[in-house]
C-alpha cells in the first residue's frame, strides 16, 4: 500500500511552500499570508502548552466562517488536540450540551455567539476565547491567563531573532488518532458526535489534491459553506489551503445577491456549493433572461442553437466569476430543471455525494464524466454497494466502507452499532441505485420514504423536486397526513408581490400546480392538497429542511 503523508504534514508543507503568498481573507476585510497563519498557529500553541492542554484534549470552535476560525482549527490539529467544530446556528442549549458531551477544555467563540451564551452553564471549561482577537472571555486556569497576558513576550522568548520557515514543525499524526468530533445537525433533531480519525482526513485530503488538484489552477476561492460542516471544511477550506490557494471567507449571511457579487469580486477557480445557492442564482438571475419565446425558438434551430448555447454558457460562466474549473454541488440533490439546463448548455458542474460520517466524500465524477441525475462514482479508497437484489433497477440502501469512514459516534455505542454491520459496512440511510459503470443515483432517505395505501414506496424528494419547479413555489415539503399526501409550500412572496397577486390568487395558482403535478405522477403518488407555509421552513446549517418538525405535525 502506498504510504501517504500525514495530514499535518500536508498543512506544514503548504505553509512552507507558499510562505509569502496570500492565504486567508475575510471578504472585504483583512488578509493573512501563509507566514502570518504560521505565526498565529505558533502563538496558539504557546497558549495551549502553557494552559496544560495535552495531545487528545478537546478544543471547541463555534463561530461564523472567518480567517481566525480557520487558524484556530489548524492550530488545534497541528498541536495534536481534537477539534470540536460547533455550528454557530445552534441554540445556546445545544452548544452547552456539545461542549459538555465532548469534554472540551477550551472554547473559541465568534462575535455573535459570544453574546448569546451564559458562561455559568459551562462549569467544566478552562477557558473561553473570543475568536476575532483571541482575547480571554472566561478563564479558570491561572497559567492560561498568564500566558494570554504575556503572549507576545513568550513568543519573542521562543523565537528570539525572528520566526522563519524552519520553525514550522507540527505533530505527526497516526492514522487512527482522533482528529475531529463533528456533531451532526441532521434533520432528526438529535445531534451525534461523529469521531473522524486522521485516516479519514488524510484520505479525503489526498484524494482532493490528486483529483481536483490536477485540474484546478492556483488562484482565489470563495468559502460560502459553514466550516463546522465537513463538506465546507474539507472541499472549500482544507483542500484549497493545502493546494496553496487564497481563500476568502464570506462572513455575512450568504444571500444569492451577496454571493453573486462576491463571485464577481473574487473570481474563484473552483466553487463548492449546496444546491439551494446554485438554484436561486439560476432562477433569479439567469432563467428570466433565457426562458423566453425568442431564445427558445433560437435554441430549437439546429444551426443556430450551438452558438446560442455558447453565448448562454458564457453568460452563466461570468455570473459565477468567469474563472472557475467547475462547480461541485453536494449536500442534497440538484433540482432536475436546473440540472438539465446547466447540462444542456454544457456548463462545467458536477454533483458529489458524502456524509459527515465519511468526512465527507463517498462519490464524485469530474464534470466531463458527469451523468445527469447521478452523484458520481466511488472516490479512491472507498467501496460502495447498493443493498438490493437488482442494484441497477431496484433501490436499496447505499452502504460503504473504506479509508474515509468514521470510527463511530462519541460516547454512543448503541448509535454506532446501528449503522455498522458485521462486515464493517457503514449504512448511510440513503436509498439509491447504481449503474453498471459505478454511477450512483440517490432516491431519497430511508427515513423519509412514505408507504402508500397499497404498500407502494413513495419518495417525497422526487415529488418535491417537480413541485419546486412550478409557478411561485419557493420550496416545498411532502408529508403524509393519515393516508393522504399533502404538500406544504412556501411561496415566492417577493415574486407574488411584484406580480400583484393576492393570497387567494396564490391559492388558485397552487391548485393549478397540484393538478399539473398530479398529471405527471403515478396514481399512488398524487397530492391531495397543497397547504401554504407562510414562514420559510426551518433548516439545518447546510440548508436542508428540518423535515421532522413538519412530519410530527402531521
């Protein structure tokens, strides 16, 4: 077996190699070069050592994406401690529970999170740091307080002349050492601590550097996904840092308008995104320009259509910054209408698949090998099967094993046992099929599957995908109320207002949508009624609807 470098050696080598290059920026804020990152890491190492933090101790990080968040994460792993990223959207009670459950000794909090916490609820914590400047908010450790107060003096004593490349030496991690405990937000309301060893981190990082690194040119990247989630952490941050790119963190709420402007400013060389962001940009800023009778007529003319597609593709390419190799979409399935449009104009996009438990990659295909409706083929180091007698045609649970798979759930042997079988296969809970060439097609979550009155399997995600393409539908959720299927729809209020539609008009349009939808569905999948959901659906940080909140109501 080929021996890969340790995870921390990738970080160490990148810092040394790209010493004077720009590394991390807060969008429209300050910039750190790779040598600045190294210096900040060393200062945090001094704090950790002075405060008695040892290898394997837990350090929690909770805040919005920022350069300092990234530095703190790198400092934690390169010291040999275990990072506990906490999604900043979590409620204070969830944060207290995660800090307590993980046994974290230190907590770093961002500007907004810092104002929401009652630190008396964290009696076991030794120190709470403020992420923007690493000042101490709370300390129950005199040595830690002293070190923070005299940090520059201690740093100067350790490096009496000046800090140089040759001073960068990080802990050599072993494959089964614990690197991260990542608490899933999930859509069930119960957060489990996923134990991710360095083996999985190295497997993902070496794969991204090998697969994406051979195509992507050095340049800028815009980080829009939360780093407390494995997809954003690995594909947006760690890959690009190890590759030597300049990462801009979008510190504000990532609305489509703000993101589109940031794309224009940053001109990213690669984009990692969840479907919702791409879908909203395409629907709001691209479809209104290309979905008219004149363009459709030109697209239907064989000689002219090729040139029209090229012009549309160039326009879409510029909307996303005009400099990218491809967009990688993950976290959920891409809407079929948007997917087909991008595929038809030969736009460079692909859809990958993964889970927190696989840190995160399970499958991916380069956009040149992308098959519509699929989420790629298994990545290096991962085996994937569909638990079905006929995997090509009959959906079954997707199961996987390999280098990227977690060790289990922290302090939760029952949950761990529930997802691993006797042969070591991790059961994802996702339903899918697999083509003979290895391409995986997701049907939905097992727990979301509904049972029709005659015993038929109903996949609500497939119905929602069709409904989300219909008039005035912003997003939808299909639930089962007794034996009837009901669609909850959050309408596009802004568009309705611009068109002067009243509430009764919206209801009439939804009834037309229902009839049109049912005409395209098998009889056992027909929607009995559409209920208007006035408020936007509550979501997880990766923009998945918290389905359990609404199915419980039914």
